[in-house]
C-alpha cells in the first residue's frame, strides 16, 4: 500500500500494527507520524493499542508480574478471568 497524501484516521488504523513493530516504509511512517501530530483521537488510540499489546503479553506470562499502573483494573480482571476460563 502506498502512502496517502493526507492520511485519514481510517487509513491510519491500517498501519498501526506495522508502525508499532517498526515495519513501515519511511515515507509511510513519516505520513503516519504527521497524522499523529494533528489527531488527538489517533494518539489516544495508539496509546490504548500499546497498552492492549502489553496486557496481552502479560496474560500469557507469569501471573506474578504486575500490569502497568495506567491500566484500568476492570481490564486486568477481565483478562485474568478469560485466562482462567481457557
């Protein structure tokens, strides 16, 4: 996929996973980051996405690890409950 001239939020969403894993081509990454500079909603989205990835990893890790402080307790409990039901 080529980099759009002005990335929309919908297009931004298509690139999130590759951005997090540092797999975007430089021109697409630059456009992605320009979009982040002007879109508070996408900034919140990517922050939430990163937390979700971290919690997903923790769910399969030892239960002795504590989740980051900014993670809502309800989300932690939902993940732990789902893990016990597997």
